[in-house]
C-alpha cells in the first residue's frame, strides 16, 4: 500500500503560494502499520513557517477525527499526540493562530486532494507551485522517535 499526503497554501487574496504532495517512506508507514494506523494527517506548519508567521490561518482538514484532535490538542494514539504537540509548538514559535475547518475529501472541494495523489495541474494553474518535503521532516512530523528535529 502506498500512503501519500498533500497540501496547498493560499494567501488572503486566494493566490496560490505553494503545494506539496509526497509519498511516505517505508520507515514511516512500517512504524504506523505496527500500531494499526490507517488514516494519515500531516501538519504543514514546518514547510510554510516563513510564509504564515505572525498570521491567522484557516486550516482545512478532510478528516473529522483529526480536525477534532487538533482543536482539542489531544488524541488517543501516542504518535497522533506527538504530531499535535509538534504542531502546537510550531504554532507558538511562529505566532500562528489557526482556525481548523472541515473540508470534504472530494477533489472539487478539497484542493489538497490533487497533490496528495501526485497531481499538481490545478494547483499550479492557481499559482501554487510544487514544493518538496524533506524526508527527515516527514519522520519528525510522523512522531517517530528516531526523527531529527528541525
């Protein structure tokens, strides 16, 4: 099974600033499979810190349980708690005030669905050029103990 994630960043005027879409490396997916993780959520604060610093952000998530975990700042699974902790720490470091919203998974309403499937046509048409996510960042955001801190 191939597990992917993706995201898109727009400014307050709807101009695309960047997009990413990556396949999780086996070191991440193997560890998650051992603990029964099937749904993947990724926090993009590390990738776009310089662009969203000192701002208010709408963060759209296509998974209700994940959205609730981010809002509550808590989760049942250890690796999910780690991701939330890392995300909240980064929010404080860059002074971001997030507002978490629900978006359906379908491509028509969720622009991040396209890059999560390794397609960037619409995102690039909207000005959101593809950015690459470093493998060590994936490991850290995945909450794996052997991951390097940024």
